[in-house]
C-alpha cells in the first residue's frame, strides 16, 4: 500500500507540474470570467443598494450638521456684535453720566464756595464797617480829647504869660486852627 500511495502521489505531481498555474490554464478561463462577472455584479448591487445609500445619508447628515453649526455660529456672531455694541453704548452712556455727575458736583461745590465766599465777604465787610465805626469813634474821641487838651493848654499858656483868656475866644481859635 505504501507503494501505491507513493506512486499515486508521484503521478499526480507529474501532471500538476505539466499544467502549471491554474489561473493561467486556458481551459478554466470561461469559469473564471463567469465568477468574476457574478462577483462584480454582487459587489455592485451590495454597494449601490446598501453601502452607498448609507454613506450618502451620513454625508448628508454631516453636511446638515455643518450647515446648522455655521448658521448657529453666524447667529452667535451677530449676537456677539450686538452685545458688544450694547456694551459700548452702555459704557459711553456711563461716561456721559459720570461726566454729568462730575459737572453737577463741581457746580454744587462752586455754588457752596461762592456762598461761603459771599458770606465771608459779608462778615469781613461787616467787621470792617464795625472797625471803621470804632476807628471813627476813637478818632472823634481823640479829636475831642485834643480839643479839650488844646483848650486847657491854651488857657494855661495865656495865663502863664500874664493874660486873661475867655473860654469862647480860646474855643473859636482852637476850632479854626483844627479845621485847617
């Protein structure tokens, strides 16, 4: 038996060696072309009916998502621009309001200062008038004192020289001399 197996194996090997590669055997080209066409048709139908619609659906879904995201981004961009404009307007309004407050406060302080200056001027004027009045009283008192001293001195001088002076003539002479 062992010899038969070796002989059969040896004989099959000799035939296979004569034929060569099965893909290049012209006698099987018809079968190979048939199965090639069947395989290509099956692949075409599988791709066209199952795979390509799914791929197209995924691509369409992605495109829709991208379009929606771009639209949402554009809306957000518009809202951001509006928010920035609102912020800038609010900031400008706040600056104007702050400037108005500063101006109002300055005017109020200036009014208070003007009132205080006017009051101080009035107080100073009143004190100056009071001082002038006191000075005038002192001056008047001093003039009266000078007149009295001058009368007494003139009487004493006239008396010391040996004359007699009456009060009316001494008063008239001193009054005329003091007037200029």
